[in-house]
């Protein structure tokens, strides 16, 4: 038998199948050790054949007791390969990183217990005088088995050895599972509302396919998800539940463990290597049947899959911009088709792309218009910061927000202060009238580049001179759009010295379990105010939060991104939904320099449908998704001349493709340096293609072929469809 092996080397030159033989049976999907050149390497068996055209070497050994790659994942690997993702880069997604190379193993300890048929009291009578330690150990083990390490620490190893020699106690090696932490959650008796029950029935009776649940914040989407999972488990199926941020996982894990016990395993990058391996192994062996986690959990090794649920489906964290690049929704769609299962996506603010598909019938739309218990959505107020400035208030807080904070603290309630900051691209804004410069061709905000003092469009590459005063009102004090959470906390501490303040951003959540500790402390009432960025906006349920303050609400409007209006609306709606969760009257104060922008008008009314119609008209006019498709080919090389050469080749061939075959389908092709010119020594260029919709099926395969032809020893090309950013 010939075994087709992908060797564990991420290099374009060896991105192919190698033939090996073996004198023993090797199941497809196994991780194996093979000779490769003068070295020994790990690899994965992806298929078999009867014969080979090449002289073969023997597989040295199989490394695991079971195949680590499921047949479904091998099919997924082929799907990703068609998108220019190397075989090995795909296969690495499917297993814990530290499993490769044997860097993580099963954790086991020796457990001591009384030997079969031994009575502790009777056994103590047989001990010599003065054997107090041995007698105490017998008493301990009569109560319950204990780990040998604990008994040795309490008494002595020699006493344990003596009892073992006498046959009075026994020891056995047992596996210790490394379990991720979950937040403490109170059990609630919940009866589904009429809307919730209708949603569950629609999904369960509707067959396979994609369902979009559009429900206001607090409408009980999590309870719908859990009820669906419960029904699927009763049918003998499994489920994957995805949440957008690692920060949500401890809270969600607490809720899921309360409902499903040890049937749940959690997968995300914040786990220790040991925790991740143990959780993955439980899923692979069928010991747990529900995978819960962030983006990477979409690759969970569950079989007989009944549903994948993507909560807050609009969230940008579901897109992997590392290597390999992928959309979580694409992977989920592949898996549910393979399993004839259901994909359930939920959000209070669905992406325009998803809602458009629901409107046209590609997805099945389910709408939840009410909060559970009929609690009202919080009242949202817009504060014009230009007026605050003119009145002499140069603080980052409006007078109204400070007054509301004071009242909230006096009433013993909690507040969340959200800083609407994303990424590190900067723009220039007039603090007097709110004007921000935009590209004349693309209608997206221009990004300020300090190195050459210019304003640039990250989509078409057009460059403008930096302005020294506002072109609308002539105001000369223009402000770069950057604010920090640390500054916000300092101001709160100065104004409210007795308030207990927590901060949650990238800097405060770098260490393991930092999310868990911050959220637990706030949930337990150990802090009055939580200050944070996007990670506090999503899904958290804190019943004592009655006030949400949004600083610089318009900040995300001005990033060089055609989705900036959509993302601003989503963030505002999501963070506003944190207030008034348990029918306490909620209040949201939104500070902006551009209060008349349509994003804020629709957000104030929680009018998603109105915003969708308005923004769709803008996108259609400016030829942006979901009415076109943007494909970015990102070219990387340590050698600038090689990167430039590959970029020119791509531009020439793609322009010819447009002219010769797809004049109507390809709207335009543009090549330019990437806005961030160099990262980790790699020079970065990009070619951007605008493609009309509905697209012809032949266009993308041709683009993939051209992209692959530009890849070499020195050059890497990443293909991104509707990229999340153009940096």
C-alpha cells in the first residue's frame, strides 16, 4: 500500500504530496514520522494508492493512537488548497499546535486509594507502634482517594511506600484534564417567549441551510442557541458554538456548562497548550459533543455535526488575517454542506452582506423585535461635542455624561465607558465643524501619513496634499484622530476619586485569564465603572449596568474603510445594548463631533432596517460590496525588487484577463504599495480587483491561478476577498 503524505514543512517548493510505503497499516488522517532527505519529519497521511511511480521510503511510525485528521477535514483541506492556501498550513489549523513535535502530552498523576477489601480501622491494628503517619494516611484514604503528591507533602513518601509494600493501599496512574475557567453563573428557570419558540421551531423544522437570526440586543438569542443545541444532542448530533472574542468565552462557558455539563469543550487561543490539547482530544474522541470558542473553534474535530452557530456574525474577529487567511463563515458553510447540517448566524446588527442574502432568500431570515421580559431598550442621547468645545469644555467628557456618571454612582449602579477606537490608522478632523477629508473617487476617509505629510486613500492609492486648515470652516486647529483608554481612566479617577475603575483593552488583557479576571470582578460588583474598547461592546450581560457612555462615537467613521459607516452603527448598537439588561432603565450617552450623520440618526432609534436601506444605496452608488466584490492580492517579499516584479506581473496579467475575457465582470484593476510598506522585513505591495456581481463562476479560479503563478521562493501572495482592512 502506498501512503500519500503531506510533510510538515511550510514551504511553497514542498507543497505537494509525497509517496511512502509501510509494512504496517496506517489509517488515513494519521500523523506519522517519515524520512525526508537527510532529516526525519512529521507528516500527515491524506490518502492511499495501490502503486507509485516513484521509489518510496518507509514510514517510520504512527505518532498517535487514532487519526488526528478527520475525513471531513481532508476535504476541507482540498477546498482551501483551491484558494492558494498550502496543504500544511490548512492541516495545522485542525490540530493543537503543540501536538506537533510531541510538545504537549496527556497530563497524568498517581492516585492513592485503599486496596480492595481493606478496612482502615482494621488495617491500623496491624501497624507497628509509632506508625502514626501510616495510620493517618489510612484515615485520609478511607474518606476519599488522594493524589500521591498531596499525601507525600502532608506526611512522607516512606510512609506511602510502606503501606504499598504491605498491600494496604494501591496506586494507579490517572489522566488529569486541564479545564479552562468558567465564570460563575446563577441558574435561572427560563421559559421561551413566543418569539424565541418560533425561532427554535423554524430552525429545527426548516432542514439544512443557513439561518440569520436578527434580534435586538437582549432578545434572548443565547437561549435560542442552547435550546437548538439541546435538541440536536438528543438526536445524537454535535454542535459548534462560536463567539466573536476570547473575552466572551468564560461567561458563555459558565452558561453552557450549567446547561450541558461536561458535554462542552472550549477552544480558543487564550488557553494554555495543555488545556487546548485536552479540550481538543475530548472532542476528537467524542467525550464532549459541543465545541465552544472563538474563530478557531470552527475547526473543532466533532463528527455527525448538526449545527454551527456564529453569534454576533457581523464581528470582524471572525476573519483570520494571519497565515492562512480565511473567513470563518466560509469554513462553516463548507462544513454544514458536508454534514447536511444547519448554519445559524445571529446578530442585532447583521453585516450588510448577510442581511442582503437574507433579503434575497439565500439565507432564511428570523426576526426578534423584543427584549425578553419586554424590557425596553435604553434611551440614547446624542451630545454635540462641537458645542461643548465652544462653551469652553475641552475635556473628553461632556457635562451631560459627567452628570450621568455621578447619578449612576450615587444610585449604586454600574457604568461602562466605551472608547470607539479601532486599528492604528489616523485621520485628520476639524474639531470645530467635524469635517473629515475623503477620497473623491472612493468616498472613504483619507489616512494621514506622517512620514511624507500626505493624505492617502487605501483603496485606490490616490494621494492628496496635507491640509493646514479646515476646507469647510477655515478652523486651523485640526486634530489627529487618536485617543487612549489610559487617558480616560486617569480622567475618571481625577473627577471621581472614590469610584472603582477597571480597564479592558489589548494592554490589560495580554496575560492568560486576564479577560476572565476583569469580567468576573466587574460582574461581581467589585468595580463601578468598566472602561474599554470593542471587547466590552459584545455580548456581555451585566444586570447592574444602567449607563453606557460612548466617547468619540464618530471615530470609526473616519477610518479608510468602505465599511466604516456600517461598523460604527454596529458598535454603537452593540455597546448600547449593555445597558438596562434586567429591566432597570438604561441610558446611553453618545458623544460626537458630527451629530447629523445618518449613522447616528438611525442608531438613536435602533433602526437597523432604515440604516440598511440607506447604506445599501451608498454602497451600490460607489460600487462597493455587497454589490461588487473586491479581491486584494497582497504581495510580500524580503526583497523589494522581487515584490515589485511580482506585483507588475500580477497587474499585467489581471489587466489582460479583464480586457480579453471579463470586460463586464472585472470593473477595474489597480496596483500600489500597501499603506504599511514593510512589516517584519517584508516589503508589501497590493493589487486590487473590483469584480461585478453576480459574478461568473470562472473569474475567481482564474484570479487564483494568476496569483499562484506569481508565488516563488522569495515571494508570497495572499488572496483576500472583501478584505477587512487595506493596510
